[in-house]
């Protein structure tokens, strides 16, 4: 078995709150990010979390995102979007409340929909070439993808 890379990181022992746009950096490897939806009644819009490209992040980079607030209501502008700014760089696997399993190998963005529930999560890791994402949601459609 060949090792393709390792990253020094927080290995889940560092938890950080995110409630607005954020760029993930190399120092964030291994962190757990508790993301909060914008408040449904304050007119806030959603935001984007930008990850480094897989080649910049390098083999072994990982992080996790967990919804830490209740749903936002019905305002589609309050989604939280995840991207690395490239196309077809994400391999995605997801299970939702209906036990529906989704898998796709050419994703551009992953989104915590405004209907996502507290505790919904995404785990991201890379081999230096591709992002791999495993996600779960307690509601049908709580996490969506686009390509």
C-alpha cells in the first residue's frame, strides 16, 4: 500500500463557527466548522464557503461542515454554497431522510439548502486531485449539488 500524502491538522479537535462567507485555508485541515444559516427574518442572503483546489489543499486535507442552526424557512436565497471555483472536481455521495442515496462524480458545487436541519453534515477530503464528499441530511433535499 502506497501512501500518497499526509497533512498535519486539527483532526476534529478544533471547532469553529461560520456565519458568513469564508475561504478555507491550509491551516483549516482537520477542523469541524459549525455553519449557521442566515436568520430567516433579518433579510440576510446565503453565503459561499470557498475551499482550496485539491492540488493546493494537497493529499490528506480534510474538514467537516455541520449545520448548527434550525432551518431558515422557505427563502431560497439563504442557502450555503460550497465550491473550490473549478468544475467537475467533486465526487459526492449523500444520503437523506428518505434513505435516498445519491452519488455523482463530476460536481461543481454542493449546497446546504435553506431546508437543511441542525446536525446535517458534509465531510470533505482530497487525494490532491479530487474532492471527495460524504454528506447526510435529516430532510429530503437538505443538501443539493450542481454540475
